[in-house]
C-alpha cells in the first residue's frame, strides 16, 4: 500500500475565496473520512463515505462545505467563501471497512488570511 | 461526538523510563479503541488498536483496556527521545466506527 495521499499539503487563501482539497485513499479501502484539526485539539469528524455514498455529515460541516467521492475512489472537500475560522489542518483517513483501523494522510494545512 | 478525555500534559519522562498515558470515554457502547502518535506539524500515525478488555503489547507499547471503568491507557516502556510527540486517544462511535478523539497528551522524553 502506498498510503493515503492528500493534495495540496499547504494552502494559503484570502477570506472569501473557494478552496478544494483532494484525498486519495489506500487502494481498495471502501471507507473514507474527513476530519479537521485545530491547534491543541484532536481531530474532529467532518464526514465520511462508504464507497461513493456520503453517509454522514457532522454539524461542523456548514453549507459552505461540500464533499464528494465520485466512483468511490478519490474524494474532494470544497470550502466556499472561506472564513478565518476555517484555518485548520484538514485530514483524510481511509479504512478497509467499517470495523477496520483508520489510516491518515499527511493532511492539508489551510490558512485563511 | 462522544466525550474522550485524556490526562493533561505535558508529560516529561527521562530516557529509558516508562511513560503512562490515560484516557477515559463517556459512551459505554464504544467497542474499538486506538492510540495515535502525532509529531508536531504532522498527521496522526496509528500505533495501537485494542478491542477487548486486558492488555495488548506491541514492542515497547502496551495498551490496556477496561470497559467496565471506561478507561484505556498506553504504556511506553524504555522511552526514547524519538517517542517525544502528542499521543491521541480515539474511540469509535458505537455501530458506526467514526472516531472521537481526545485532545492529546504531549510527551517529552529528556535525554
């Protein structure tokens, strides 16, 4: 396995701009998760996919956030009209199935100025 | 998300000593428990998983689970400077398996 990959690793954007992040899970992993982590806190769940179906979204995921996983492979997380409070590390994880361990990618660090 | 509490750090231990990390969780229905290590500026790395009451050992790491007390711990034996990191306790959501994380305990191993 090559591991979970995320792109970009860092993103600096101005408030009000839209950003999109990509996650490529470990091959054949059916479950894909998005988490957000701010300084001094543990990751907080945002949303997850079972294959291409988005099964749950956290209350943290406002209407400005949208996630997709077309064809059950890679996933994208888009944030529209970014706010300074969106600055965080966005983490993607994948697992083989619902009982398996989750493995994290390197994360995308977003800074909104 | 359910509550996961970790003992506040930072925890400073001398090289070669045992580091003991504690975690409590609020949902009695939780079934899977994980310890992740996170170096500064990096993403979490899975180091241990435990599903049944008792101890599980992997190299210098031992995870202990007590579901009756809703308590899970991690022992790091023969601590090395490379063990200096933040350790995150994660607990699954019952019947769901998304994870709830504690805030982490930062460990510093001093030479």
